[in-house]
C-alpha cells in the first residue's frame, strides 16, 4: 500500500520538486515522517491525524512511513500537510491513486479539516503549469494558483487547478462526487491614487530630478536641510512610474507570494513603495534568517525602495 504525491520545496524564488512517498505496511504502530523535515513538517503528523478524525477516518493500526524525496533537501513549512494527507488517503485506497497523479499539491490542514493559506502558491503554480502539471491548493490561494499558467497556454490546454476549502470537499471532488468551481485569476482593484507631485510647492529642480530618475530607473540620493521635503518627494516617486506590465506584475507578485503577503491572491499592477525604518535589521532588509524570507530589497522589486534617514541604517554607519 504505497502512494506518491508531488509537492515542492522553495529555495529563494526557485521551486524544486519533492515527492511525498507514503507507505502503509504491517509492523509496529507508528507514523513517521523522514527526509530532512523541519519542525513544522514533523508536526504535520498531528494535524493529519486530527483531520482524519474530523472526517471520521481512522488511521490503520499499521506502520505509516512518509518519505520526502529527495531526502537530502531540507523541507520547511506547513504546506506538506495536504500532500501527506492525500498520499495517505491514496495509500489507504480512500482515493484512487491516479486521481492525485499529475498534480502538484500544497496546503496546510486545520484540525477541523479545512485548508489554510500557505506562502509560495504562485511560484509553485507557475512551475507546475510549465511542467504540464495541475495544482491542488487551498481555496484561499486559488486566485494565486490561477495565475500560474496565465499567458503561456490556451484555456483548453491548461492543466486543472483545484482549489478546495476543505479536505472533505477535495476528497469528494477527486472521487467525482462533487465538482469544485475553478478558481479565477483576479486583478486587485488598485486604482487608489498615489500622493501627487502637484502637492509640492516650488522645488522645481528637485521635481525635475525625480522625473528623470523615474523615466530612467535611476537611483537617487537626496541631501538637504530638515523639513525641506525630501521624504515628501520620495513618496511621490511611485506615482510617476508606469503601472507594472504583465511580466513585471507576475515577478513582483511571486516575491510577495513567498513572503505570504499576497492577500486574496489578486495580482496588482501597482508599484510597491517600501520605506523600512532605519532600525530594521540586516535580515529584514536583505532577507534571510533560519527560514529565509524575502527582505525589503526583494519586496521592492520593480517598485521603489526608500531608505529614509540613510546614514542611520544599521551597517551603513
Ligand atoms: N516644497 C514643499 N511643498 C509643500 N510642503 C512642503 C514642502 N517642503 C516641505 N513641506 C512640508 O514639510 C513637511 C516636512 O517635509 P519632509 O518630511 O518631506 O522633509 P524632509 O526633508 O524629509 O525632512 P527631514 O530631513 O527632517 O526628514 C512635509 O510633510 C510638508 O508638509
Ligand atoms: Mg525626511
């Protein structure tokens, strides 16, 4: 009784394929997850167990081994819950094994069986659709996943995207007992206006420099006495830039998706304006940490990074 479900691991913005292999075999009763899993992945056992109980399913009194392959690649995050659960359901015969083939699966389980938002669905969906695979993800990430195959394929050729609100709804869909609606790729309604350059009195040369920097994509260093309007000018820079084109919007959204910052999964053509405080740590600025997340520099991709009070920043002093 073995089943394999495809999911992904993230390295920066790169998406690496990971196979979740589930084996249910006679032996000491146990539920083991192996394959360089971090604490969040190890804990997914408890979520899967609770979820099965909520669905009225009992784990068999057998030895369950979950292997995350390749075993030498570190696995982080909670998006392995759903592939582990589906692998187990397929290994137990609750789901036909072929129903989960050809999909990339990611999602976190709540104890009641509902599916929670996970970061990185957009880059995972782009990689999956490029490889001709469908995507199974939580309903809250459906909008993001729907952007995965955008532009690259005609509607009819696109592998399916299944965005389920709960594990039960997903099981019913995969068994053909219920049909989940296909998620829609939505744009954010971001016509909200930026502060306008017309609010600045005088400062003609500074305004002209701002326009030149916006047109040429140049860096700007502003030096001047306190209260002369430097911060005010900088905040008006994104309004001078054109809206993101489709490719730029997708790239910028991929970074935001990995940071778990994409809201409803709607893409936006708005240029970001990031102005971190000068007390921000180096990791917050350039990304990093034990579980690397994009920093302010990456989050400002295709937008404006404004380092107000530049000499006060840690590491610059
Ligand atoms: N040219 C201007 N037109 C209209 N308002 C201005 C202008 N210059 C300054 N102000 C007013 O002064 C306030 C302070 O400006 P701002 O904070 O941009 O200055 P700053 O150069 O960043 O100063 P600091 O060096 O202290 O950070 C603005 O919020 C605005 O109300
Ligand atoms: Mg200022």
